C-alpha cells in the first residue's frame, strides 16, 4: 500500500474516532483508559494513575488553572489528595499534554511522534540524572492516535522559565544544557532498549511523506534570504543533498537516545538557574552529533558560536564519558559536528516555508533567528566540504 493510501485510511479511522468520542463523551475511569484531553478527567482515573503505590491514598478533587493549544493540547492540573495521599507526598502540581483534535492526531501520528513522550517519561527518563520534568503516566490509543502524558508542572515546582529562541544565552547556560544532553546520551549509549525508536532517517522519511519537505525548504530559503549568507542563496539543492546524506550517517553510527528536536526553544531555566529540556515527542535513536549540532547551531549567535564551540564540544565529550558513553576523539567529534548542521537548517526552512494549508508552528521572528544562526554555522564550518558534496 502506498504511503498516501495508508495515510488516507488512517485519516478516515482517526476522524471516525474523533466524531465518536464527541458523541459518546466517555470519561476515563481506570489506568488503562486514555483521556481525550487533560481536563476531561475523573477523580477515579486520577486515583488509579497517581495513587497505586500509596495504600489508602485517593484523589478527592482537581481543577485546571488553564492551558493552551498547539501541536498538542496543554493544560495545568492541580490535584488534592486525602490524608493518606498527602502523607505520601504525592504530586499535586501537574501538567498534561494530549492529542484531542483531529489535526493534532494526524500530524503526530503520521510522523510517528505520538508515542514519543510516553516512551521518554516512563521508559527512559527515570534512569537519567538530568534536568527535565518527571513523568507520572502516559498512554496512547493506537487506533485513534489519542494520547496523553501526565507530568510534573515544572513552571510551578521548579520556577521554570521557558527560553525565548530569539534571546541570547550565556556561555554557562549553553554548557549546562549540553551537560544534560551528555547525561542522557551517556546513560543510554548503544542500548538495545532503544530499538523500538525511529532513527533520524526514519523521521526524515515520515516527515517527507507527509509534507513536501524539499519543496517547502526551497520556499523557506527564499522567505528567509535576508538573514542567510549570500553564498547559500543559490544552494537549495546542495542544502537538501546535505540533509539527506548527513541523516544517513547519523543513523548508521553508534546510536544513543536523542531528543530529536533539540533546538534552543526546547530549553528552560529553573528558578535556581539550571538549564533543562522539555518537549520529547520526537525522541529517536541515532548518533549524538544530531542533538549537539542542532542545539549549538540554533542556540548561539554566530560570533558566540565561533568563540565558544570548540571548548563547548570538549566539555560535552568529557560529560559524555562521565555518563558512560564512549566519546570519540575530538577531531572525529568535530567532523561529525560539522556534518550535522543540515537537518536542523532544513527543519526550520521547512517551518518558515510552510504552505497555506499547513499549521503555523513557530513565529516568523523565531524562524529567522534560528535560520540566521544555522545557515552561518554551515558556512563557517564548511559543512559541504565535511560531507564531500
């Protein structure tokens, strides 16, 4: 069956489920039920998923102080327990992300991202010593691509402030964010437990089958031309070749757990100044350089990156070793880093180059700031030469 026919069939199935859910309005009661969103809950369901390991504990009430909608539905949640639950110290300040709308389910399901946060928070996060939210429950209803993750509300519990991608990070902040990536990469270095995850090449194929990624990148190059070095203005085809070739290398080399969408806008600063990572829908298994190049290329203004990147890469490699990874030599790592800037560039060229029928996933100012940084990195690092194209 062709990808288009498969997607059409899945769209029909998912759409039927969405209509049926609106008609049925069934509320979750047991831990195996997947809620339609983070505010269509019951005290029975919350008790089942939050109190199972605390004898006598139960949820007596809950409310949501608010939320937002984007590629997923987001809602804060405040939970009140009986005396046994309070004595057990069960979490009361929570946050939910869910796929309620048809468009959310189709987008995240079609590109194989609907399971990502459930995998991360429940399977991988508990073993990593890093700054990231704690997850408490996650589930996916595969037929409908209905999903929800229940996690810690880090804005309330840790005073987290989410980074504006147009702002300038300090060198110490960049180092700290890299330390977190190294802790994750080292912990899950070459682990068989990653085999259920997609690779960078898989992810590229999924996106390219759902969206004309190459065509939208060409449009994005034109729309962002004012912030992109002149020597790249006529290089749309080579940039695309670099994207495909580098992703193949990142898939073939020793894998670890990847964030998969590790741009600077996925980071936050806690109340005590620590850098952390959020938004884990796109987790993958692949080479460490995917995450590191994406982050450094998107986070650092060109002048800062030129001044800092070698020392920052050395710092990352040491932290990777400390966490149990097998760090390459600096020269090999430097070459991998240089080769790995193309997909991050293309991801953002596609974003600003969206067609009229695609959702606006990021503000134009954010797209332009990140494309300015990434395109300059491709030129500065002579990334074409690093790939031999």
